C-alpha cells in the first residue's frame, strides 16, 4: 500500500474586497468611451476641381474638424485621375462620401451641404431642426 499524495491548494489571496459591479452600466460606460475615441475612415469621391467638388471637400472637412478633431482619416479621390478606385467602390455619382469605419458602411451622395443629414448619417450627434435640402441622399448598402 503506497503513500498517499497530498495536493497543496494555492493560498487564498487576501486583499480589499471589491464592491459588486453593475455589469450593464459598466458595459455601457465602456461603449460610450470607445465611441468617443473611435477613428472615422472616410473616402470622398469628386470629379476634378469643379465648384460642386470643392464645396463637398470643404463641407466634409468643416464637419470633421468640428465633430472629429484628430479622429478621422479623409481620403479625397478624383475619379478622373483614379477611375479604378471609383469602380472598385462602385461609385456611380460624384461627389460621394463613403464612411468605411466605424461600421456600418454608409454612402452619402451630393455636395454634403445638408449638415444635419451628414451629422446624422455619420452618427456624430442629433440632426437638429434646420430645413432639409434635396442635395444630399443616403444610399443603404
């Protein structure tokens, strides 16, 4: 009859006890913090240096600087110079803004002069009560 092997149990760690955590409240807090630090990846397709293209670039940059300072990447693509990029993203009208990140991917077609629609479409804040323009249209993917 062999000797019994004894297994040592690890010593319990002593330290301050934590208060119970409301996991759903903590999760929502982490989500808000993550959303506030999210980086936006945007691609704007334009047609040369037309007035409409210039307005679209200025409108997007203005909104990004106001709502996403230091938290966005904006690539401006001239479809005359890079038609393969437009074909790859299936762009059929310009100007077109594509929000790649954060998901979901969205497309905005027009000169982006309707700030409220752009703000709501990019999920930056509530849209406000200003009159709506017919120059901006979202396309669902």
